[in-house]
C-alpha cells in the first residue's frame, strides 16, 4: 500500500528547494511575513488553551479586580481578533503562493479577505468550543476555593476530561481545516462548511491515509521544533557569553543596549531563515498529500 504521507516527502522537498533557491531576498522576506501568521511547524496556531495556576484569593477579591480584568480581557480579545483574522487570510495567501510560485502580499491578501473572514469565523467557533468548557472548569475551581465547596470541586474534576476531549477535537478540526479544507475552499470558491462537505468523502474513504499523515506530520513538527531550538541555542549561548563578558568589563549601558538590540535583530533574522523553509516544506507536504488523495484537487 502506498502511503501518501511517506511517498510525498521527497516531492515536498523538491518543491521547497525549487521555490526557495536560488535565494531571492524579496521572496524570502515576503514568505517570512506569511510564515509569521500562517501555518508553522505545529500545524496550527489558532486553537490553543492553557490554564495557569488558579489563584487562591476569594470571590470578593475577584470582584474588586473585575474592572482591571475586564480591560485586560478587552485588549486580549482585540489582539485575538486582529491577529486571528490576519492569520486566517494568510493561510490562503500561503497556499496561493506555493501553488503559483508567485509570492505577492498585497494582491493575494486582498483576494483572500473574504475566505479568510469565513475561516476566521470557523476558527473562532472552534476556539469557543475548546475555551468555554476549560473556562467553566477554572471558574468552578476558583469558586470552590473561595467558598470551600467540596461539591463544586468534584464537579470541576469530573468536567476536566470533558474539557480536554473538546479541546483536542477542536485542535484536530482546526489542523485538518488548515491543511486540507483551505485548499479546497480556494479551488472552488467555497465556504468552510462547503469545503468540509467536499473533503469529507475523501477523509471517510481514505481515513487510514490521513491518520498516517497526522502521525508523520507530528514527527516532522517535532523535528522542526528540535531544529529551531538547536539553531536558537547555537546562536544564544555565544551571544549571552559575549554580552556577559561586556557587562563584566564595565562597558557603558548604552553600548550594552545597542549590542543587545543588534543581537535580537540577528536572532529574529536567523529564526526567520529557519522558519521559512520549515513552513514551506510542511505546507507543500500537506498539499501533495491532498493531491495524491481522491479529492478534486491538484497542486498545479
């Protein structure tokens, strides 16, 4: 049996090499902008749920801090909307750039505004599906700690696996939408739900192929993360030692600030140099898997 996820690995590398070499600074810079918002080594950046340590202050203290908390929530929500919308649009820009081998930001971004808005709405719904149960569990824990209610604590513990399953389902749906539904949406000028209707028969008929893809993609993401960490560490360690040496010699603060700023810019440039080929390769891989399947999609 020919596994799409394995048979397309070399082709994805060839496509990546063909697009990125010979090195053209303009192409790399435009792809870097796209890569900041779209895709990435983990497959998705838009459904993420985290729970920090639950504070032990009481309900009265929580009410007193509510106005400040509301401001912070409003700022976070505004950032989520802006970055989430831009990221959704950039998913279509990335697919278009890889298929046409033409990396243009202005025209491709404008053309992707409508489908990007639909994708953002879908992702927001998935985010709510993941976030609401987790928020409910956190709220129950906070109230249980404030009121010392054993019953509420038990309910919170019971709801933890439910929240976890919903969060995992939202993550998988978001990743599948990004990898396979977005290209179908772009090809047929479809909405998200229509894109899923077009993809669903293929997913159901070749489920083992897409499960294998998920496993291979996970391995590739781990390798990409390790590679990025190695590159970052190889740069950060000598820079940190040099910076510490300058500090010990009594160099002026202004010089240290300038050196630190330069080091930060170099670090960002280095990470971009790693992220661009990683993002390009991973997205080419998913597009080639979709091309190899029974879906009505061709890379070119």
